[in-house]
């Protein structure tokens, strides 16, 4: 299992290979296309992420080995891509590692913070907040 920092470094190198922000934007959208869609049943109020301009659903699945797997979906292409980036970093990792990692610094390193609209940045912060709350709940259990 790789660490979040290792996954961030790999993702950062992928972003560095791309030229301008337009290419990176398209790459994020492509990452989102790789997400498995949620079922209609999973697109429920309990899984909905509050604070996003788009519709966003997040399913948290604790694993027997202490890691957490996340699955999610959105009705917006770029948001699906942001979900995919988030999951690349956090899905399959221990809850304690998720809580110890500075997600804001990670998105700054990737250059996402400076190139997203205020609404998208707020939505991304809401998604990170939800991941962190779910990880906190698992460490408290």
C-alpha cells in the first residue's frame, strides 16, 4: 500500500507532464470518467455532500484491514474529476493517515486551488470535510 504522500507525488508528476491548465483540466475530467457510477439507491440524502454547487454523493466503506474505501459520483464532469483526485489520495488508506494529511496543501501542490472557481473550491473543501468527518467517526468507533 502506498502512502498518501506517495500518491500525491505521483499525481503531481502526472500534472507536471501536462502543459497548461487547460490540459490539466481535461486530465481531471478524464480521471472522473474512470469512476464507477453509484447506484440509484446510493444516490440518497445520507450520501449527499452538503456545500457543493453540483450534486455530489460519497459512500464510505470501512474495510476489515482498517483502511477506508470511498466511492462517489457527481452530476458535473469536473467535480467527478475532483472526486477521482480525492479518492486517489485517500481511498484505501487508514483513517488515521487521512486525518493526519493536509489536503489543502495537496491541492495547492497540484495547482488546483488557484484554478478552480470559488464555488468549485468550496465544493472541494466540502468533499474533503466529509472524508475527514467519516475518517474521524471511524477512529472514534
